[in-house]
């Protein structure tokens, strides 16, 4: 009778010890692939590099394994605005014995034409300049500029007017003089002036 009870008790202990042994072995925390998607770490997106996913893929995956949307690329920084094209037709650089240097041009850009004269006054006194642009059909634009007594380079420029006809139909002339009643002319510089020594 005692042997029979001992046998039954031993059988019960063996049956009860099997789930306990499985619990001690524990789940697959190493993230090893069992052919069905891996262990707990793999399902949470925490598996190591051996899982075959890059660090960027791991960081973009949520707990359910779905990918988060990628961040939009930053827009490209715009460069400096492109300057409009300006063409010029200039005469030679001229100078006078009284200390005036000038070069006069016809400027063309964005459907407009205007005159510009670059100058330097080394005469030691204030001077006056008159810049005139002559265009097709007798069109004329004129402006007066004051030149200080300093010898810093400067420019005199007429207002811009809508272009009419071909660019070579325009010419510009700048006249530099002493600003008094006599108006002694010191230098005349034109966009079509001959170069010095051309006769």
C-alpha cells in the first residue's frame, strides 16, 4: 500500500516539475530567429545588429514593427538673386590738362536705355557736367551733375528710358565745365569719341 502511494506521488511530482523546468529556461530573450519572426527583443524592435536591420531602421520602427514616416528633406537655400544683364557701349577714357578724366557709355538692359559717365575730378575745384543721351527719331534725355572738388571717382547717369530701335542708334556725350557765367569747357567725352591718337 505504501509502495503504491509512493509511486503515485512520484508520478505527480514528475508531471508538476515539467512546467516548472520550462519556466526556469525562460523565453528566447536572445532574439534568435525561430523562423516565425524572432524573440521578444526582435518583436519590440530592440534586437542587435545580428537581426539584419540597420540602426536607422531600428530607430524608425515603433513597438508594432511598423516604420515611422521619414523626415522631409530640408529645402535648399536660395542663392543670391540673379542680376539682370546690362550691356554697355563705351568710348575711350579721356583726360584734360585741367585735371578731368572721364569715360562715357550708352547702357542697355531690360528693355531700357540710359547714359552713364564715369569721371574723376583732380582739378582741385568744383565742376559741373551735362550728360546727354541722343536716340532714334531725335529723342534726347539730359541731366546735370555736380562734381565735388575732391578727386574721388564718381559717375553721372541719366534716367532710364524705354528703348526704341537698335542699341547702336543711341549715343551719349558728357561735357565738363567750370560752373560760372563763362562755362569754360574742360572736357567732352562721348560714347562714340575716337580714341586718343586716332586723329
